[in-house]
């Protein structure tokens, strides 16, 4: 269990500052990459993150702080085939996913990200933003996430949590942004975007927004058991964990549980 938590921390505690978030902008990634194309062919070689571009081009909202750590948008990637010296551009929309080699091979899915209006569930973007992200939940619902941990004033109150979520077989991922202080009843309505016409699913999410409902109590019981396990692990290993490690691990546990749990319910209501 200890190694599992340490692996999860390693996935989370690195700043998301470029297209491929483990590495800096304009940096050649040392691990060899296998690029899986949409036409079922593969390319083996090395990838270099693009340079940081204008902040305005990077934003998914008008929030000037969003993605301030560097480009996460990727219209193209810079790829150098094995045995060659020059990088060439590959359009991102021709790529399915990329796997970097290493002790723990890391998969980055190419996703198309859309914004939407929470109340009407109207999708805002005519054209999606293309990104490469690591799946944190890979089930009936797939969840990608970046956590920005604030070490300055107000501490965790300013932690920013970014999610890109989709159904497994969908090519549309939906953008959600939360803060650490957001309550469950503020978050669950966003999940309606995954199946806005599924009446049973929508009704279930409405029940989850009521903390007195049997549905929410069942959900919360499982979450509390998991978070107690995470808390106990953090206490036992506090000398090894930084503040960033502790918060990242807690956020990942909470939201992996949330999206996995709700995803199973959506699957149930879709059959």
C-alpha cells in the first residue's frame, strides 16, 4: 500500500507547466515515446515540449491565472523519430495517445476539451482545446486532473483543481474547475454534463446534492472510509511527505472516488 501511495504522489506533485506536464516547456523529454496514431500505426522516438506562448492563447476561461504555469494546449507536438536528428510537427488530432517509457510507463491521452454552462449544460466552445493528459480514472467515466497547490497566503483555500471528464467512448471531454473549499452539492451539478438527457442519472445527482438523502449518506460513508485510510497513511509517513504531497494525495483520493462512484451509477442508469 505504501508504494501505491508514493506512486500516486509522484504522478500528482509535479507542476503542470507544459503540454506533457512532467517536463518543462521547450525541454526534450528524456524518456523514449511511443506515439499511437488514429490510423492504428505507431511511431517510436522522442518528444520536445513546445515553447511557452502568449498567455491569452492558453486560457480556457477569462481567468488570467488559469494555466499560468505554461502551455497545456497542444495543436501539434514536436517529434524526433528514432535514429534521426530533426524534430517534425505532428498534428495532435492525428494522435490517439502517447506512452513514455521508464520504470512506470506513463500514458498521455489526446483529449478534446469543451467548456459548458453549468445550469443550462450548453456547450460553449465551437472548437475544442486539444490537450494531452494522464487519466486519473479510466473506467466508464474517464477523469483527467491537474492540481495547483498554493503554498502562499491562505494556504489550501487557494488550491485550484482542474478536471477534464468524459464518458469512456466519447471524444468530448468537459472542463471543470473547483477550489478546495467547494462543497459536494456545488460540484455534483457539473457532472450532469456527462449525460444531460439521462433522466435517471440527473435525478440521482439531484439526490446527491441533498446531504440528508439516503443516496448521499451511502456515497459519503464510502468517501469517509477512504479518506480515513489516506489520513492514516499521511500521519504514518509525515516525515516523508511534503505539504504538496499531502494535499495532492488527498485531492486525488477524494476525486478518484467521486468520479469512479458516479461513473458506476451512470453505467447502471444507462443500461
